C-alpha cells in the first residue's frame, strides 16, 4: 500500500491513545510498516564471510594480510557508502555488485593471483557454475572517489611494508553479532486510514 502526501505526526507518550489504536485496528483502518534500521555490523560480517570464500586464490605476498585488508576496508566509512545497500528490502546488507567490483580491483592490484580469472573468482564467491547479474553488472557500481583514494593508499602502504597483519584485529564472527542480529532494530511507521 502506498501513501501519497501523507500527513505524519510524531506521537508523544503523553498523547498516546492505546484504546484508539486498538479500535482502529479492529475496524481495519490501522496499517503498520516496519523499516529496518541500518546495521553496519551485519554488512561487515556479510562482506567478510563472502570474500573469505576466495582466500585460496590470494597471491603469495598477501596470504598473511588478506583478512586484515578486508577488515580494514569494511571498517572504513568511505567504503560503507558503496559496499552497503541503502534502500529497498536489502537495506543494511552488503552490495554484491560493489563487492564484486572491489574484488576485480584487488585482482588487478595483484592481491589475488593473476593466473585466476575474475570470472573464476566470481563463480567461487557465488558458489555457482555460470556468471550471474552481480558479475555482469558489477562495472556499473564503482567505488566513490574517497574509497578509491583509500584503497590506493592501503595498497601503497603494503608495497612499502607499512601495512602489517596486526593493523586490524576485528573478529570475523562473534557471539554478540549473532545476538544483535536476532534483535534487529526497526523503525515503525503507523498509518491510519479515515
């Protein structure tokens, strides 16, 4: 149900009329829309779990640093803007198009082995046998300018020996993440039709 030109009013606790809401509900005039709030921990965990599938294809010079490279990437706010879905039913989840695009950039930077094609990396990521929409359209979802600059800096630091495996120490999985996922926060929108 779409509401056009809806007049929305914030309800204060002192003005809350539970009896009115109950009556409107019985009359079929009360509609509720739940909008999930963005959970950055969920998106980070999804990205880390997703790219971990291709750790077998990491180049030798990045074997010790790949987990921390990805942890650094998902923690950086400039990457959150492009690697996380911002609207639709998938809000707060990772944007597979952008992650695929980033994997391609990292392969071009020799983070992933050069003898493995980008298509092979994609098939391993998705666990499928032929390319899908994420591979075909990943070029349409480029990184923003800040993310590109940050990635260049990270890769340059690695070449200069400044990026070490101890840079970040975020866990890939934690029990608190699993608990927070089960208690997902939502925004509640209530519409009353007269």
